[in-house]
C-alpha cells in the first residue's frame, strides 16, 4: 500500500500517527460480516466508539472538526470495509449540524455518538427534492411552545436504526431556501414512522421516513429558525471532501488488488503485469488515485486552515475522486477477468460500493454546476486592491 501521500505538506505528525494507529485497528478488526447490515452497523458503531475513533466525528466548542483527520479515517476504513466507513461517516454527517450550530443541551448527544452509544442520521432528501434541496416540502408549523412536523424524507441512511435524526423542514420565514429550519428529532418521537426500508446495490441501513404530525419542543430547533439551508450547506461543506476520501479508499484498494493480481497471475507464459496494455491501465489507475488524493486533501487542508467556505475545492474533490474511483474499480474488475464479477470477490464488492457515492451529497453533475457557478461568480467580482 502506497502511504507516501502522508508525507505531503497537507499533514502534520498527528495525522500520520492517527493513520498508522487506525490502519493497525482496521487490520485486526475488519472486514465484518455484512449478512445482517443493521446488526453489523450497530456493532461497528459500538466498536468504533469503544476504540475511540468516533471522537473525531464531532467538534467541540473549542475544537473544530478536523477535515484531514475525517478524510484519513474514511479513506482507511473504506479500503478495509465499506460498511465500516459508512458507520463512521454517518456519525459525523448526522451530528454535523449539532457540532457546528447545536445548543448546549443538544450537544449532550455528541458524548453518546462519539462513544458509539447512539446512532445519528441526516434527513434532508425527499421524494420530490433530492438535488433541488430548496424544494423540500416537509413542514414544521409552530404550535404553542413547539413545532409539528408533517411530510416525508427518503434515502435516509441509518433510517430504522438511528437513535435520532437531524431533520430539515420548511418553517416558512421566506420562500425557498430561506424558509427552512433544522431540528433534532429523537427516534422515539410520536408521529415519526419508518415508512419503508430501502434496498440498494451495496446494502446499508436506509429508509423512507414519514412525519405524521410529529411534535417537537422549541428546544429541538438547531441554530436559528430559517437558517436550515445554510446549516445543511455548512455541514455538506465539511463532509463533501470526505465522500471523496471514501472513494479514494475504494480506488486505492482496487489498485492494490490489481497490482497483486498482475504480479501473481501468469498469462501467455509470464506475469500479466508484463503485458504493456496492462501496464497502461495500471499507470492510469495510479494517476487517478494520486490526482484524487491531491484534490481531497487540498480541500481538507483548506478547510482546516480556516477558509470560511470551500465550496469549489469540496465540489472538485468529490466530483473527481468519485468519478475516477469508478473508472479505477472498473479497470480492476476487467484485469481480474471472471473473478472480477464473482459475487463475494473484493473487486466485485468495490464495484457495487462506489456507485452511490456519485449520487449522494450532490450528484456529479450538480458538483459541475457548483464549480462552474463559483468560477463565474469569481470572474464577475473585481479583485480587491
Ligand atoms: C445510497 C444513498 C444514501 C443516501 N443517504 C442520504 C442521507 O443519509 N440523507 C439524505 O438526506 N439523503 C440521502 N441520499 C439522497 C441523495 O442525496 C439524493 O439521492 C441525491 O441528492 C439525488 O437526488 P435524487 O435521487 O432525488 O435525484 P434527482 O435530484 O432527481 O437527480 C437525478 C440526476 O439528475 C441530474 N441532475 C440533478 N441536478 C442537476 C443539475 N442541476 N444539472 C444537471 N444535472 C442534474 C444528476 O445526474 C442526478 O444524478 C442518499 C442517496 C443514496 C442513493
């Protein structure tokens, strides 16, 4: 495994130490059996929490989330086990709004999520509002000293096993994006139902949620009323590069497996790695891995260095790393021949694992739009003297 990237100037000694310790833990504990994904996820959250790895998924009032550490964690976990990366990532995404904007009482949940004793979920998407987040229709109407939520969310990761959901709903301060608020909804809130469990090509807990007049106290509001869209975008700003990091982990594993295969399998009387066309594919894969790593860790470093927003960097990292990981893994499947599509083979599972990353947290074409709009806006804004 190539770890030379850890010597890049983006990192400090604490990052290299974290990477080495997590690598040892992963080698001893992963992969886990995925036969029952709910049970596997609960177990992974508990074990990741007990070992202390989830501490980095929440920020404290004095210490911000370190995006480089989150990226190293996701890259390392994804390389060993996609479900372990999922369990880790959702603890961060599900609590991101609380880390960044939560009240003192809401922050009490962080102690439990970091210990692996509570499972978090992020509930933004709806059947009619995925890419177009500002079109969400779930409402939260004021009722005395609380709110009543009605509507539906879908594609909610950890739906069905989460202990609480960070829910975005329309509170109507203004039309569109400025009339949305964020709420902390415990899973046992009356009126919250798991309407449907959803199955996808790389199974993990996923559900459609229904809110049938689910009542929340005013203290469930995260940040200010009407700020929900801004909160969601701030959370995605932190976690978007980490999706790229997970893709990078899958791609690195695919490259490692390919190098092993090309060295060990003989074709036409010699190791297949001696065929120049195979070498060409390997070179392309390595190039994609390094370029993705540069974009992912550039975005993470920029955020950790105090950039208030990293919209362009995060979008570039997510877009490039996920799209190119798909190509790297496809090459790995090809080089493995029939074994590459055999159920249970590592490259077959990578092929399934990578696909959804190009859709969630902003599909690839949405990232293209974000990058272009940011560049056009910058081009219209005269440079400061
Ligand atoms: C496995 C998985 C896990 C998920 N987990 C969560 C979760 O935990 N919480 C949550 O809130 N959501 C989650 N999602 C939802 C995810 O964020 C949405 O699926 C995603 O935003 C796309 O929305 P959509 O499915 O409604 O597709 P649509 O919005 O209908 O988009 C379909 C396609 O249209 C194209 N497109 C969209 N907009 C543009 C544009 N502006 N320009 C050009 N092309 C465009 C893109 O190719 C896109 O893929 C998850 C989804 C999946 C698949």
